């Protein structure tokens, strides 16, 4: 037993060393040197801790990162807080301890005294939150073949949203080399069949053949499974698109001004391009306690503030942070609200959420919603119907457009 444990710790150390080597290596690969006149203002970012090659240093580094997170999670009696502090304590024994399996859902439920009063989706979350392995039913393993992906658009959709996906394909999500910058698009889906829904598997299989841009995992595609979807997607990026320069996670009902976005990303200086986590930032947020809210979190589940996080309607991060994110997620219990969870992981990594005023995930003034001139000055707005998206895109691309 002792020997096995030592071996696991050694393996974990080697993974961390590989990760560090990878980060250092990719840090030395500037791709598009930014034209100086376009470079945005550099915001102060915490300097990365100097890392030696000594494995003990590396262990300390992930430890330091998790200690930072540990201080921001209150030690309260709520279920998630207790579970997370258990994970922090487990880390003291070495990072290999965090393993996840589905087995103990009922035990988890038994730890919550008012579990019976939880809404159904909260109950299901607690029962299944430790399940992190689900097979891919539809994959696109060659999505990122060829030139290095500059921007990977990863769009959260659900099987039935065919029209929304088609509008994205025909407009801002069109794949290709845009000004020498390869853009690739993926739609992230859960299972297209299930007990309480029509069987859409054949339609999705057809869609995948026709467009080659859907990923389907075998889990129920519900709101509270979005953290799971995000986690599985990050692992997919590591396996199939590890050199993507930027990743945008967004909803299928956002409108993105892709040319403006590419210009913005292309103009970032190298340091910011490597440490990016930006969108509309929620600072000082805390859980909703109204039981009817989509975002309701019972007090017996979580107590404390939320970390600063980018609204899940659409945000961007540097692809090279993916591996560190997956490693961090290994030590952070799933949280029902996916963008809050992502914020927690970035907080643990010490990567600051950077506010960008041109991300409008709560939409803009009513009078401006159909105005292409307003959209020309924005990067992302939520939410637009497929028809609005088609119309806005056509107007934006019209050379006759006068603003
Ligand atoms: C991580 O930090 C905690 C608290 O400072 C400490 O007790 C523990 O030994 C550290 N673990 C490792 C592996 O360094
Ligand atoms: C790769 O990039 C080059 C230069 O931009 C371009 O000419 C070529 O068509 C691209 N290849 C593919 C497969 O997109
Ligand atoms: C997430 O998906 C799993 C697997 O399909 C399912 O058992 C679970 O109930 C889902 N969780 C929620 C909260 O919907
Ligand atoms: C998070 C985790 O898996 N923690 C475990 C670490 O190992 C101890 C002892 O084997 C368990 O009791 C913890 O549950």
C-alpha cells in the first residue's frame, strides 16, 4: 500500500514537472508580435512565482496556489465548504489523493440535513457531483489539425437547438483562416436521448457528419451539469487541441463580433496573451437565496462570497492555461454554477479575471438591440435569436453601413 502511494505521489510530481516545463516552453513561443500602436493597456498581474526544477518546489507551488484558494473559502458548516476543506486537508498528504468516483452519492446526501427540501435539480447535483468520467459519443479528433488554432470557439448548446447552431455557423462562428488566424468552432452537447426527451441521436449524427463541429458526451444535458461539461471539454482540449492560442466559451444565443474580437486578441502583448481570463466580470457576487431563482443555492450547501468570475454567456482565456486549469479542477469540488466554478479555478491559479467593457452578457439597452452600429463597437452580447443574429451579421458586414 505504502509503495503504491509513493508511486502515485511520484507520478503526480512528474505530471507537475511536465506541466511546468510545458508552461515555460509555451511561454517562449510568441506567435503574432502585437503591432505596438494597437496594444491595449497592460493591467498589473501578479508575477508568477519563480519555480525551480526541484520537485519539492513544484509541490509547494501547487500547494501555494491551493492555500490561496483555501483562504477565500470560509470554513463553514455548509456541505460544499466542508467538502472543499476536506480536499484542502487531503492535499497536505500529497496531491495524488484527490480521486473522483461516482460511488457515494447517498452518503453525500446524508451529510445535508435538509436535503429532502432541496429542489430536484439540486438533489441530483449532490447525488452525482463526484462523477467526472463520461464517454464521448461524438468526437471531432481532427478539429485542430493543420495550422495552429488561433481561436477555438466552444459553444455550449443543447441537442434540440439546431437553429441556434446553424445561425452561429453561418455568421460569427464560421470556421476558417480569418486574416491568417485559424478559427475553429465546436458545439458542446450532452446526450441526445434520455428518459424524458425525444430521441435526437440520428439528427445529431447527421449534423456531425455534415458539419464536423459537435462534441457529444453521454450525460444528461442539464443546467447543473454545465460544470461537468466544462471539465470534460477542458480535458478534450488537452487531448485534441492543446496548442489553441485562445479559447472562447460561450452560449449558443450570444452574438459575437468576430473580426473585432480577432483584432483585439491579435493586439494583446505577449504577457497578457498568455495569462488571459476576460469577459464581463462579476465582482463581489454571492449566492442567490431565492428558491425560485435559476441560480438558487441553499445555505446548507454553500456559504461565502463568490470569487470574481467572468459571466458564462461568453468569456475568453489563454489556451495554454488549460492544463493548469484541469490540474486545479482535480482539487476543487464541482459547483452547480459553471462560471462560478471556473472563477474559483482561476482564483486558485492566481490568474486575475480582467473586466472587458465590450462583453455584455446581460444585454444592452432595448433601443440598441437591433442597431448594427452599436454592435460594431462590442465584442459579445447576450442574447440574440437566430433570426436577429443573421440580420445583425448581414448588416455589420455591409460595406454600405454608415455609422
Ligand atoms: C501544504 O501546506 C500545508 C499548510 O501550509 C502544509 O501543512 C502541508 O504540509 C503542505 N503540503 C505539502 C505537500 O507541502
Ligand atoms: C495554413 O496557413 C497558411 C498561411 O496562412 C495558408 O496558406 C494555408 O492555407 C493554411 N493551411 C490550412 C490547412 O488551412
Ligand atoms: C448529470 O448527468 C448525469 C449522467 O447522465 C445524471 O445522472 C445527473 O442526474 C445529471 N445531473 C443533473 C444535476 O442534472
Ligand atoms: C479527497 C479524497 O479523496 N480524500 C481522501 C484522501 O485519503 C484519505 C485516506 O485514504 C481519505 O479518507 C480521504 O477521503
